[in-house]
């Protein structure tokens, strides 16, 4: 049972993401979105399938997850 929880647990970077809460992080992890990078690759519509949220909330989370992509380019 513990192994299953570990496999479905969100990574720390997802939990630490601005705007993320633990409930949503675990819900995403159960569906295979376990890291900030996984979240960054989602579209707004895809994220909204995991949890009820507005387009703006979904976009803000995705952009927060994508922030390192832009920081690396500087």
C-alpha cells in the first residue's frame, strides 16, 4: 500500500509551486502529473479536467510551472 502511495505522490516541486494546494497536487499526481515539469506541459483545458477551476486559475498555475523555462533562456 505504501509503495502505491509513493508512486502516486506529487514531487516536492509541484507541492511548492505558487498557487498549488496539497489536495490538487495529490489529485494531479494520481493522474500522472507528479512534477512541476509535468504540469508545465499541460494545456488549460487539460488541467481543468483534473479539478474545477477557472481558465484564469488554470492558466496561472501552468504559467507558474513554466517559469523555469523562461528563466533558463535569459
